[in-house]
C-alpha cells in the first residue's frame, strides 16, 4: 500500500465512521518503532507505522487509523484529545478503534564488560568499554585488566 492509497483510506474511514472529512495528509513512517501511528498537532498530519499493515493486516490498520482520527477530530473540535481524557475514550469506543498498538516492544539485553584490578582483584562490570590505559581501580589505583563480555 502506498502513501496515496493510505491517504484515501483515511479519508474514507473518516467520512464513514466520523461523518467528517479528513483534509490533511496521512503517511507511512518507517521510523516509528513501537507505536501504531502518530497525530501531529502542528500540521495535523497523521503518520502510520507500516509494520501495522504488513504484520497485522487491513483490519488492524483500520483500527489504528480510527484511533488517530479520534485525536484528529477531537483536536479540531477544540475538545480534549489525549488518551486519558473521557471524550477520547468515549469516541474511540463508539467507532471501535484500537486502544493500544499491537506491536510488542523488543527488549534488548545489555552487553556488559568485565574488568579486574590486577592488584586488589576487585571486579568491575560496565555497560560501556573503558580505556584501561587511562582508568585505574577506584579502590587501590591498580591497573585494570579486561576479562570478557557477558550478556
């Protein structure tokens, strides 16, 4: 699906479910990672995560579009349009939009680097690598030796 087809779909969903026209632009945004879509207050355009359509299909895409259109129409009407607001929750339930994005966050495990003091044998676990020529042990000022990476 292209941006042009997405824009036409958003206009159709807006007219069908809200009875109001969508007069701005809707785009696919590849930079969105865990969110389904985004409504921009400044220019009132809507960004949609292309993963929604690729991974979850047409019905989920329409649900995300309904969610973003709730923000859009409430904001244009001068009503509170945040997720926590009662008017948003009521409108979202009326149009049967998605409350949450189906995209799961991927938890990345951190890599740690182990260092040991050559004098007092103290072990240090660090997320970032350190320069062993520049840094020394915090207890005895002995030389640090790099041991290994751990997950």
